């Protein structure tokens, strides 16, 4: 793909981000356009909450990207997130009558993993696989001799209806088609972790606004992935309880918040007119209490992975909320692990340093690695299309008028009443800490 481009949209709890890029023959990406827009309260814990608002925001963001490039986007890749996403192990075994592993055998094993449907969940993606031939681990099984092969797959599973609200907000509320869904934590890990870190073993934590996703890698393979339902927004809300508006609380967190206190100034004159002065000791105590809760969850997930004490590359952190001052020092002390703050690898993206250096953009940039289909809107017009376009009042779209498609979609719209009840019926596998709460 040389002439077109790929377009990805990351539906974050705090901001919706969009990036358009092009890959060269070595799969190195050049960024053509990027942008982000406030999500308002339309996305909660990584899940679409207000279909109309998300659709309007995505439409606005796409127009910004198009205006920046002077070209039209016809379809997009969209992030898949939400606190119900987690890994599930699936094992499949096959005898080898020919005494050797063939491409066909490996393909049959993978198809079995893709077809597997866990109870009350949906299988969204095969994330990783480990092969054993006659009980010996084998990275590249094709061509190896033996009597049987076993494949241990890590599947990404989650609530069955995670996609429906995304589809309703994008396909029905904009003129865009969705090419595919990309699992957010996998995308972030792909552009940020190096092979040595995955091999030695590491915990990768992406601190978002609504959720914190955690992945454990060892021997080059994803061993566990889970989404913890706390993020930067929880810190902001805790600060709001000290008698600040949410907007002021967010600014205080960014400017003065610390994961670990410095021993100097404890009272700061409020930068907000007619607001109370800020007791920094109190502010950081509030932040510390929430961080203790998040860190306790991180520690618990490392223990549950079965790889505690075996993660030589330590903890690698990214995400917008990872920019809290002293967070790396705090985590080093609490988890007794080396901590590296990370952003996208420069070897994979040859321009846009302002994006690659911004941990808030790690996930959306990682999505570009998994995206390959040309997303540019084809503009080959028939004479009938040209006439149709002339008749439209705005004349904004070049190429085919997509007005009839919108009308069709609108006819299909039904009231969205059944979702909430359905959510409450599903018992979450992680128990109490992962119970769905209203993000008020």
C-alpha cells in the first residue's frame, strides 16, 4: 500500500484520538494527520455510553483529520476496550500421523482457538500461542518431527455486546465503515515493548483515564491481560471531594499532584479565583490513597499470573495518567520492581516526535501496526454520482453522495433500552473489584 493511508480511532474515556498514517515497504509508519477531541462523558471505563455523542465526536474528529490532509476517509479501524476484557487460556492437541508438524496442522489448531466460544463471553481475538511437541516447547513448530502437538492459546475475551454500541455510534451516526476492531492493550504493547523485555518477563501497565490495563509477558508470550476499573479520572474525582469542580481538580492533579510527596511546601495559594487555598499535603494524601488501591490491584494481578518474582524487565508504564509526577518512584518502592516510563518506539514511526513522545498516544499509534487496509475514500465518480452530488446542498463530499446510506441507517435505529439490563445479568469473572459501577 503506497498511495492510500490507514486511519485509526481510539475511543478513550477522556479523549477520542484519531491518527492517519502510511506504511512503507519496511512497515515503517509516516504520520499524515492526528487529532484528539474531548470525549465529554460519552465513554465510561473504555465503553461507549452515549451513542449519539460518540458518533458526533467521531464525525467531528474525522473532519479535522480530513481537513488537515485534504483527503477523505472512507473507513476506520476502531479500538476495542472495556473493563470486561481479559485473557483466557485455551488448549488444543493433535496427533501427528505423518510424524511431522505441517502448516495445515498449525492452521487447524488456530481455527479451533478462533471458533471457541466461552460461556457468557465472546472470543474477540487470539492474542498469543505457545506450542509443545511431545511436551517440549517449540517456537517454530512447522517442520519439526514428533508424535503429537499441543497449542496453548491466550484468547482475549469479554462481554458479548462490547462491539454493539461502537457499531451503532460509528456505522449508524457517521458515513464511515469499520474495517476491524483492534484490542487496545495489545496495540499499546506492540509499539512500546521490545522483544528482550517480553522474553525476560515484564508487567506492562497502561494508565488511562477510565481504566488501567495490565499485561504480563514472559518467555516472549502474553501470559495474562486484564483491565482494572480505575484510572486517572478516579484521582480527579477524589480531589473534587476537597471542594473543587472537576475541571479545577484535573488542573490541580496535573500541576501539583504527586505520587510521592516532596518534603517542602505544604500550602499553595490557589490559582483559582475565589477558591480555597490548596493544602498540598491533603491533595497528595488523597492521590496516595487511590494509588494504593490501584497498586494493590496491580500486585494481585501479577501474583495471579503465576510469574511473580520472574519478571526480569520489571514494570513498564505508559498512558495519559502515567504522567503523574513521581509515579515511577512510587511504583518502584511499592512493587519492589524497576520501573520504566515508555512511549512509542521511534524505529516504527519516522516522524511526529510530539506524538511518539506523548504516552497518551501510545495505544492509538500502536493500532497503526495492526491496520493494513487502505482507508481512503475512493473518488471515482460515475456521471450519475456527479449529478447526485450537484443536487446535494452542501457539496461537501467529493465522490459518491452517501446520503441514502444515512437514511437507511436511520430507519434501522431502535431505542437503546436493553443494554443496561443485559450488563447487570452477567457475572464478572473477577468478582468485587471488577463489578460494573456507574462511573458517576
